[in-house]
C-alpha cells in the first residue's frame, strides 16, 4: 500500500493504496498471505448491511 511504489514499467503505484482506502471507508479489512516464489493472496472482508438500514427504515 505504499504510494508510488511499483514494479511495473508503466504503473503509478497507487492501486493498492487506493484499494486499502476504499476498504477502510467501508469498515472492511484486507489481510495478505504471501509466500516468496509462490505468490500472494489478498483477503477482502466487508461488513454486510441489512436492506432496511440502507433505506433508513426501522422495520
């Protein structure tokens, strides 16, 4: 998530930082599993909302 760090020739290095911010704004979390030479897995967890909460109803 470090800004402006990339290993790509034409990347900006902002993708992961922006992703972390979006998940954080939605009260979610990102966990990372990484194994050298094998790869990296990102787990994104977002909270569920009840349909009535989104509409502001108390039903």
